[in-house]
C-alpha cells in the first residue's frame, strides 16, 4: 500500500546494526506517543452511539498526530510515480 507517509526509516531489515537500533527507537517513540494520545479513549459495550463517534474521531486524531510527530511526509512531484516500488 502506498501512502503519503514515509516510514522507510523505521525499517529494521538487518542492515547496519546502528540503523536497526535507530529504527527500533523511532517505532518505540511512536508507540509511546500513540499510547499517550489514546489513553483518554474509553469505549465499551454500554457506550452510546455518540460516545463511539467521539472515540472514533479521537482515534483518528491520535493516529494523525502520531504520524505528524514521528514520520516524514513524502513530497511528490509531477513526475513521481507512486506505484513504482523497489521491486520494479
């Protein structure tokens, strides 16, 4: 799947040991941020439709904010081919 978020620096494909450790550190920092942002969301079987809607909005906001803090945004130009992968 292709998105506008570039998480290639999160990859720990066994390249250089320092790069792998740095990637693991970035992933862990993003997990901590996401956990902090979602701590307030509480949905259960008795939640009303409005409460579920609020939770969904809060979850989307938490995902977006986590990405904005920890991931570079890909900048596409007019000649960019988003479908082009490393395998091609």
